[in-house]
C-alpha cells in the first residue's frame, strides 16, 4: 500500500513540474554575473534564499574563506614578423604576467625545446600540460580553443590549497585564444621565427565566500538527502548553472508540499567557488561538517547544467554503481532511452568521496557528439553519444536563449523522480551487489594482466563471498514495505556499506583530505598494477610499482573485510 501511494504521488509530482516557474527561476538567477566572492553572487543567493524561505525551509548563509581566482584581462600580440593583436582569456590559478607582459619566441608543442619560449598547445587549459611545459623551460603557455574562448581553472588541487600542495599550482602565465587566431601564429611559425607578447592579469586571493544551505527536516529520521549544485558562473551562466539552480528550487517546492510523506530529510546546498575556487565551497563544507555528513547524509544528488538547447542525451549521466538501477529505472521510464550511464568522476562538486557518500549525477544532459563539430565544450567519460554542454559553455554566450523550456522540464522531472525515491523509499534504492560486481571486474582484469607477477586470489575469494551476501542483503532491502524501525536499521547498514565502498572505489589517500583532480581508476589503490604490468620485470620501476601495489592491495583487503563484517 505504501509503495503504491508513493508511486502515485511521484506521478503527480511529474505532472506538477512547472515550465513557467522553471524559466522564471532561471531568469531570476541569471540576471547576475556570479563570480565567486563578489556581491552579485551574494545577491543571487539572497534571491534563492527568499524562495526557499517561502516554501518553509530553514535556511542559512554561512561564509567561508576560499582561495579564489578569476581572470581580469589577457592579450596576445604578434610582434614579428608581422604585428597583430588577439583577444585572450587567462586561466584561473595561473600567475599574472609582469606589467607590459612577456615577450618571447613562440614554439609549437611539437618542438623539443621550450626554453624561454611561449608554447602553443591545443585544447582547454590543463594543469598537467602546463607543468610539462614548465619542466621544459616554457615562460608562458598559449592554449588554442575552438571558435570561442572558454573560461576555466588550470589547477588540479581540489578545493582550497594547503601548504604542501602549493607547488602544484601553475608557475607560468597561461592565456587561451581562439583556434583561428592560434592557427595564424602556427602558419607564421612554419615560415620562420615568431615573436609574441603575452599579457595577463589574474586575481588569486583568499576571499570571503557565501554558501546557501536549506533544510527540510523530517521527524521520522535523522538521515537526509543532500541535493547540491554550484551558484557561481561565468558571465550570466543561464545554463551553467542557472537552469540547474532553477531545477533545485522547483524540486524544493514540490518536496515541501509533500513534507509529511517524506521518510528522511532534505538538505539543499548552493556552492560558491565551483569554477573560481575549484570546488572550494563543497570541499570546505565537507571539511567542516565531516561527522554530520558521515553519520546522517544518506546520498548526494548533484546537478550541473541542465535544459540546454539541443541537449538530447540524458542516458549517459555519471552515477555510482550502487545507484545504477535507480537512475536506469527513472531515465528509461520517463524517456524511453536505453540507459548506459558512466562512472562517477572527479568533478561537479563531488567533494564527499572521502566521507563515503553515494553520489548520483553531476553534469547531466549533453549535446549529441555527432552534432558538436570541434567544440571543446566540457565532456568526459566513455559515453558513446554525450558530446558536451554546448558551444556556449563557459563563455559570454551562456544566456537565457540557450535554454530549452521543454528540455528543462524533462530534466527537472528526472531529478524530481530520483529525489522523491531517495526521500521516500523505506530502504535506500541502492544495489550493493552492483558495486561489488564493479570491483570484481577490476580485480579480475588486473589479475589477467599480472599472472605470475601478483596474486589477487585471496581478494577475489573475499569479493566472491561479499557478492553472495550482498545479494541476500539487497533482497532484504527491496522487501522493505514501509518506513519504520526495521527499514531505518537497513538504511543504517546501507550507509555503512556504501561508506566503505565509496572510500575504496573512489578515493585513494587520506579520507580526511582530497585527492588531486584527474582520471579516476575504478580501484585507485590498485591503479599502479596497470603500470606494473607495463614495466620490465627486474627493473627498478618494476619493484617500485610492485611495492606500491602491495600497499594498495592491503588497503583494499582491509576495506573488503569491513564490508564483509557489515553484511
């Protein structure tokens, strides 16, 4: 009876999603240029706070000190053999040039010698590429984008830097130009020497930044679902992240109307410092609310850039394995598209891997890759169709005309259904066995590569035992008919199991700190096994990786032992 009533209510929620309200909220947020720490960002949060207050949420706007970076101006000038000036954008977290800029010879990235030169590289500003150029002696790096120049950070530090990680920030100025402008420099390079002047000004300061936290408490449980998205933007940011903020507000309205039917609470968070702080707001929140998140946050639903014009791909969002079935059921049920999903990555304010919280979604609806041409719009993962967020991503062109009201309604309905199920299911709609299977596949693949070099048999045996018990536990959770003490006990166990799984599968180092940004191997502590397999047996590198793998293996075995005990 309970489950049927919740299903009927879900159908009503989908019907109640308001196109007009979504567009009104999007326009409301995107009237401000929301650079982290500046007054317009504060004003946008006050606007959202007023809406949430009117829905009955308990709201607060805490402040934190964030290391914030944003570009002020940038120019690139060809000094010889001709004179020509180009507009540019400097990258966040890079140093400004001296007054008057840096004048040096240009060099293509294909050249062997970068010493004393400004190096041309293709693509978005990238911390790894910048560091490689620094090591080769480059005095500045010039990135070539597409027909537009896209703002963005050039740092692989997650959140505020610490003293031990300051040296990972770029040490040379970085400027991006359009691909056609870069092609002009390359054409001249083929004819001989080219001298360029690069000038950039970048703000890199500790700044006071706002957050907005809104709670809809549930007297039936001390657990809550965290629904989050960033507030800061580049220019007016109607899609990134205005439409997502609007979706959060509309979902908040719909859930508040049904607060008496919720089995757990809802916490909505708007993060400052997403781009201009490299996830500084959500990282600060994780640091300062670690125990509360660990003990009470049952899941994290993240939203970024929804409802964009021609964003027809919704079947490949990022999702953790244990939430795969939930996402699949909602997306296939509403759209008819065959869900394929992709593994969660280190982006989109996923600051809670160390805490051990199951996360669902992030960057969501995308363009069809067959239609985007050479656009460098954000895309990641191994999806077959997803081609990024649109040519206007992180540019001045991200305005209200880039929002499709129909697709925004579609995306809001998908989020509302997932959120409703997380808030009302007697036990969390997770499948632990899915996560175990992902681990098993990774270990089996590594064992095949390291036959005779490393023995994973004890771990494989332990994972098989976990898989058998996880199947029984998942069946028990599915059988929970309604909220109550028994269901709450299952939720407690699910959270503890997921805590170990997330820390094992998505986090490599100290759980109280953040890993650096970058690619995320399915079992980070075993990633060195891939490098071991590629090393010459008996070499120094071989034994270094073998030693590292043993340490990582011990951590995996320890966590798997804890998972087994919980089952």
